[in-house]
């Protein structure tokens, strides 16, 4: 699945790549964080099944970059908070 993910990610860099396996959505990399935004209908995504059939959903206002930045900043704030809490517990 990793090779297929990398292949499709190079073809569609600003899309969330989603695979269907056992009737569940699966993805890798940064797209794991962005899969929760699919319900907003403002991020482009591609669904690929085991036969490599592609369902492409494209929206006029793609907010892929905005959500990447948002998730990255959220990660940074949480890591800084966790490190601060660990230092407080040691004291």
C-alpha cells in the first residue's frame, strides 16, 4: 500500500489519498491527519479501491494547504505543552 500511496501522491499532490480496504478508509502520511476534514466538502480527495478504480472528488475551494498548516501548528502547540508538563512534574 505504501508504494501505491507514494505513486498517487506524486500524481495528485494537493489531494487526500484514501484507500478502501475491508469497507474502511485507510491512508498514510500527512493524509491521516486530514481525513477528518473530508466531511467538510472543501478538500479534494481521491478514493482508490483494491482494483485501482479511482473516484475523484474535486471542489472549487480546495483548502488542503490551509488544513496542513492548521494540523502542523496544532501538533507544535501540543508537543510544547506536553514537554512543559513533564518539566513541571519533575520539579
